[in-house]
C-alpha cells in the first residue's frame, strides 16, 4: 500500500514537472507572467497560473504555441503594457475598458498585428507613432483616452486601415490629409482640432467631427473666408476680436496699391468726395449686379430643366422598357405566320397547382430587365392582377426540338425546394422560348458582395454569408438528387445565380439549362468562366463533380470578397498579383506561404471569434476545388460539413441530404424519356 502511494506521488510530481517544463518552453510565457504581476492587483486573471499552459488562459489564443490573440477587456487592469511588447506573433490585441496609463510603449515588434483596441483607458502622451509602422493593421481604436498633440501624417502608412477611432481625446492642430481608400469607420469627435476638414474625409458623417469648436468644412459648416486673403483688397480690415456692431470710430482702408501705406481717416468724410468715389465705383458695381443676375437666372433655368427632364426621362424609360419587352417577345409569340401551314402556335404550359394566366397577360405586363446571362435575358414582369414573376427569354440556347425541350422542362418544373427558385411555366414556339420563375425580391449574392464598394456600403456580415453558403449547398444538393437516373446538374453555379427571397434565404436559380449549351468549350457567358472546373474548360461534359468545383469557387468568393473571373495583376477585378490567375490558384498560393489570414475579405476583420469558422469554410472550399474530380466531395457531404461549422439552420422546413431523393415533388416517372445531361 505504501509503495503504491509513493508511486502515485511520484507520478503527480513528474506530471507537474512536465507542465512546468512545457509552459517554460513557450517563449511568450515570461512576458505574460510579467504583465500579470505588474497589471493585475485585483486578481482578475484567475486562470493565469504558473505551471499551466498559457494558451489555455482566459483571453489568450495561440497558433503553433505562440500567442496570436490577447483579449482582456473590462478587467480593471492598470499600469503599463510594456511587458506585452515581446509578443511578436500577436495579431489581435484588445485592452478596452481598463485603467492603463502613461505613454504607449513602442509597438514596432507587433509586425503581425491586425487589430489594436486600446479605448476607454487613461493613456496619455502623443499619438503612438510606432503604430504607423504596423503595415498589416486593419483596426486602430485609441478613443476615450488622454492623448494629445497632433495626428501625424504617417497614418497614411497603414494602407489596409478600416477603422481609425481617435474620439474623446485632446488631439489638437489640423487633421492631416489622409489617403486611406479602405477606411470605413472614422471618428475624431471630442478633441481640440481646428482648420478645414480634408476632402478625403468629407464623406463621413457630421458625428465623426463633433465637439471640435474650430473645425469647419464638409460635413460641418462651410469655412469662412479670412478678411485679408488675396483678392480682398479694398475691403475694410477689422480685428476678428471686435464684434461688427462695435466697430471703432476710425477704420483702416487697405489700398490696392502695394506702395501706398494705410491711412487713418475720420468717420465723417466730405460728401463730394464720397459721391466721387461712388460714381467711380458704379460701373464695377453695375457689372457685378448684371453678372450676378445672369448667374442666378442661369441656375434657376438649369434647375427647372433638370426637374422636367428627370420626369420626362423616367416616363420615357418606363415606356421604353415596356416596348423593349414587347418588341422582343410579341414578335414571335402570337403566330407570326397566320396564313402559312406547318407552324404550330405556341402556348403557355403551367405545372400542376400553379396559377394560370394567358400569354397576352404576360405581354401586357410592365417589364423591367433584370440582367443578361449565358442563356438569354431575364425580366421582372408585373401582371395586371399585381402578381410578379421573373421571365427568362432563351435566346442563345441550342435546342434540338420541341419534344426534347418539353420533356426537360417537365423535369425542371417538378423540382420544389425552399432553396431552389421554382419554375412555374414555360412557353415554346418556333423562334421563342420563355421560362417563368418565382420572382425573388432581394438582391443577388453578386450584388451583396461586390455592389457599392464605396463609402456608405453595408457590408455582408459573416453570419449571413455562412447562412447563404449553407442554403445554396442545400439547393444544389437537392437538384443533384432529384432525378437519380439522369444525374441532373446545375451547370452554371455563380454568385449572380444565387438569389435571396423575402426572408433572406438563398435560392439557386438558372439550374438545369446547361443541356442547351453551345458546343463551344467556353460555354455560357464570360463572367462564369472563373467558376468552371478544369475538365469543363477542356471541353468535357458538365457533371455533378464540376458543379462541386463551381460551388467551391463560390465559397472562395464569399470568403475573399473577390470576383472569381481571371484577372490581371492590378486589374479592377481584384488584382491578385502575378499575372493572369484564377481565384482558386491564388488562394492556394497564399495558403502555401502560410499567410492564410491574408485571403479573407477585409470586411470580415471587424467580427470577433470567427477565425476558426472562416478557416473551416476555406478548407471546405479548397477540397471542392481540387483539380481531380474524384478528389472532390459530393454536395451532400459539403452540406454536412458547412452545417457542422456552427450548426447552421438553412430553413425550418429544409430536407436532409438523405431524404431529398424521396421527395414527392418529383417522381422517377418524370425522368423517363428525357435526354441525359
């Protein structure tokens, strides 16, 4: 018994010794202990115990046994943050809501830092100039401290900066001319700044500059002209300290001649000399009045012209849109050959349970063009009864014959799923083919990601992106499993074909039309080339595995915020660098260099605690974009992997991957006789 007890004590001692050795091997351990000793008199850092792994302490996150993230907020910590400056692998540092004081020490060791939050403390001294050397910095928040002095122009050395919060300090002087193209969150209110606001910052709201008594310019009040500016010769020069109502009895007339000294004249002057000056100045005054009247009259005429032209152009645009829709569709739909035999008049074919309307109702509807794709043009049509549908005109589709077309439409029309845009009806005539879908009122994923990238844009948050990814995956999976004998494919997965319904759920559109592709290996549309699998680009047939590749590119687009189409270095499409390269290859090259964080959209850097989910989705996307089709997962597996990231709920009524093939919405009978894809 005694020997067993001795052995147990020996094992416990040895394990404790191993923990001490392991913690001492962490190069950041001593810095953290020194920081706790100096800054935590209230003993708030309870889990920071000697002999334990520092990577398990509260507020500490590690990558490869190095501290990469330190978040210690509202813990009454105090003193200096000097001991933390040796954490050279730190990427996120947040010390908000504490009692740190004194000047900020040199931050030049934080070469990997991306987020720095020091707000609501008692820091003093000048702006920490070493922060401007952190070229990877996205967020800098120094608000609610006691910083003073001027804001340095070297802030322009932070090219990726998204947030600059300097409000509620004691900064003074002019605001420098900042040139930060990605800046989205800027605030210098509650300081002692003066002068004119730079034009590069005038797009921010008035609240960003409030409580600075001597600031002027947009968006605040316009700066007043100084009395002695060039061009104000001949004006009455008065002291800015003397109110206009208390003008002294003597005034100084500033002569227009540089050689003439100012003379002091009494307030009462000779009337004749006053008349002489008045008559001498009258031509100039007269000309100024005439020019002013002409300018005012011209401005009024211009405003009236713009007002009436806008009303006229909007009405003309509506009429033009209607005529465009009619000219493209009526031409062929009402039997263009009434006297000739052998031509069958087309008819609207509705699927079971759908509300029916006549072709003429569709042609009378007011129409708005939604966009052009590889298979034709899509319109929003508002019927007389108020119903709204989306109509796609198949213009460039290669259709073998009426029977094949109708059989394929029967298959597509029976697909019903919360994440798929339903096909409600179709029309077939010799020269005209129309598809009628549910209309989705919200924007496409393409617009949400890439539209309005300037100031005032509402970024697409991470939770929404993840929900869209899961919903789109569910929709594609359902399409793949709907008709197993045919192995249906979508064939054209891209962000413009992911729509959002009223509830914000992702809906997959434009599915099943790849059977009508032209023989050209480029296929439908230049924009979709960046989504195409290597085997399809080489001329091989679309398959479900090529859909998986396209979906993987879609996930990369969600993660990076970049357009997938191949672009040249520095081009407007995203500029990946290194010549012509597509999105998957660019991501792979960045990940190989172990700079995985560099691939993510800058707009995602504002959100906390999502890095693991982003990396997880990135791994899913990279497995989907494997060069070999056999190495790509099935879409049902992709759905499961995405939902495992955060237990994402796509829709309260969505089917599971295992049950989609048994859906009563589409029976195997609908597959019989339809040409294979």
